[in-house]
C-alpha cells in the first residue's frame, strides 16, 4: 500500500513539474525568445511583461478613447485603435505589441502587407482564444482547403447580378430609417440624433431582409442577444487565457 502511495505521489509530482515547465515556456521563455527574434529583425516594441503584455495599457486607452466624442475628421485611427497608433508613433511604422504572451506585428508598408496576404502558407491565421469561435466561424478562421470550400459556397451570393437584385431591399431599409428620423423632427424642423445605434440596426435590418426575408424588428430579440453575447465575449477576451483552464 505504501509503495502504491509513493508511486502515485511520484506520478503527481512528475505531472506537476511537466505542467509547470510547460507554463514557464508558454508564459515567459517563448515570449522572450520571440521578442529577441523580432528585435533582431529591426522591429521595435515594448518589453514583454509577464502574462499581461500590453493588455492593461491597450484596454485603458480603448476605454479612454471611447469615452470621448469622435472628432469631425477622417483620421479615425487614434479613436478606433489608439494603442496601435501610439505604438507606430513611438516605435516606427513596423513594430510589435503584446496580447498577453503573444506578440502581434503591426505593418503599415503596403508591400509587406501584400507579401503577407500572398504567402498564405508562411503567414497563417493565429490560433485565437477558443471563445472567438462563439462569435466568428467560417472564412474568418478557416485555412487552406477548408477556406476554399467555404469561399466557393458563399461566392455566388456576392455576384454582381445578385447584388443588383438586392437594391430594392437596400432602398427599403434606408427609406424606413430616414422616415423614422424625419418623425423625430421638432416643430422647427431640427433635432439631435445619435446615429450610431440606427446605423447598427440598419446593417442588421439589411442582413435580415436579404438573407432571411424578415426585418430587424421581427428578429430584434435575437440581434440583441447576439450583441450581448459579443460584448460578454469581448470582455472575456481582454483577460489572460491560460490553455486548459
């Protein structure tokens, strides 16, 4: 009995040591090695911080940017991607940032971006947090032959002639929205409108009518649930994902 307990304890200890070593590789050794390789290739970025990387600063800047009104300018990058904008200003047009223990390279050179898109077997899509599959499946995450298969399936839907047939539906959705806005006008013919929620609903309405033959209003509960699911998932994605936990 004592021998069995000793063997069990040894197995547990060995398994713990193996797990601890893998965690050390994942959380520190591999990121530091990648950081060294990136810097050797001339890329600059913030030093790696254990587990969190740049996520704290990233989320802080995102929250701060969204709390302020967007200026009347076509320079939207500081508003939608403030950390990346700061990284480019600080480290150069080709730099890197840390999403937890994973570095992500920022490229602004069109030729380099073209090379990445063309060499699909050298530059593959990252292995995202499994929770991403709750929100996005299909072309956005598929690779190789699976991507080709799904692309062929949806390709006919975006044929020019079929898109032309959808124009009346686009017109109807836009016309309904404009009529709704006109109904909100005050007696002097003016009013202040937050157009963002309406634009979101317009996209959902067009998709619902063209793909399912129903309007946004008919499926409003489903769209609201999907929005809540997306918000909850995005909140979780800002936390550190540890494989197996």
